[in-house]
């Protein structure tokens, strides 16, 4: 399961090895271990431009997901784009490591590719519970409880 990681920003240190591992874990959990994804880390300026161009929202966001699968036997599933700047602000506000917030956003983007939606409370809860289950795969203690503030009742 190839996972390509591109870091197009310079403000925050990210671990491509860690992001690749969390994406692989999520792909396996979603039954898509045979698919290929690209994870791109950008700054707020870039994600704002993408959000405006493709979703009509002229604001920065934390994560975007684009399905790229074409008809036929190709393995490419999609691209997840994460704003390290937004992730950093969210991590500071919650008091969690940036790496944990980045993990969550990568999984969140992959869940969107898998058809999960967070536009209403019931669906959002289902999506966030699935993300917690994927991220807790190694050890439930490795995920700070504060990461779920506002997403799930802990």
C-alpha cells in the first residue's frame, strides 16, 4: 500500500515516517490496504486557495480530501491535504502534540475518502469514533484524551 508524503510547508516539523505509518494503519482498518494515497502537508495560504477553488469556501481549513480513483484497475484512491498551520493552532488550543493532531487529520481525510461524513451530529460522532478506534490501534494511552475535545464526549 503505497503512501506518498509531500511536505510543502516550512513552519512546522512533521514526520513523514509517522504520517505514512498512520495512513497505512487507516488504510488497513478501512479495508483499502491495496490502495494508494497521497498525503500533502501545506500552509494555510495553500489550503485556503484549494478550499476556495474546489469547495467555494474562502477560508483556511484543517484537512481536505479528494478522491482521485479513475475507472479501471488503478490503485490510486485519493489525496489528503493537511494544513500544518491550522493543525498547529488546533493542537495548541487543545494542549496536544502537533503530531497527534496531524495523525487525526490524516485519518479524518481518509475517512472522508471512505464515505464518512461529519456534516450532522450523528454522522460526525460515528466518524470521530471510527477515527479514535483507528488511532488507538497501537495503544489507547498513546492518544491524548484532549484530542477529542469537541469531537466526542470522553
